[in-house]
C-alpha cells in the first residue's frame, strides 16, 4: 500500500522556523515529482512548493519565495519543506503529494496531477 506520511508541524511564533518531512513508502518514488500543498481554514487547498526528479527542478509559489525551501533525498522518497520567517497567514494543514506522471521536468501547480496524498500536518503560527 502506498503511503505518504508528513511530520514536523507544530505551533510556532511569528518569525520562527519549522521543517516538514514527508516519507513515502509502498513504491519507488524516484522519477516522480513531489509537491507540498496547504489548506487554511475557510480557504481552498493551494500549491506551496514542488520538486521534480528529472533535473531536480524546484518551484515555490510567490507567497513563500525567499522563505520556504523544498528539498529531496537521494532516493526520492523523502521530501522536506524548510519554512523560515513564518507568518500567521502560513497557518494551515500542509499536505505532501506525489505526481501521477513519471519524468516530469517541470513542476505542475494544479493538484489534479498528483496521485497520492498524505494525511497532512498542522502548522500554526501565532503573533
């Protein structure tokens, strides 16, 4: 059974940092892009950051550029999201997802291209 498990969320003060981890199991995730999404209360789920296997291309949504960094281990099965300079508007449930298509060289931001999803980890940023 394919599983993606997020961890590392928590309660943090404005300006603080957290590192989220996503561990995938049940199949090999090399050759597939991985992404982080988030959903805040009252809002739709939105793309945060993504990374491909092919070329290691990364892309962050505009609201987190310069603050968040996505990375991946050599197996492709563990993905990280380093979050710095956190703001209250970053408060959300953060989800890890795996692309449905092999060998993408560019990150896709629409969630319909991601096949597998984790259960999410809560990030709460207070003033």
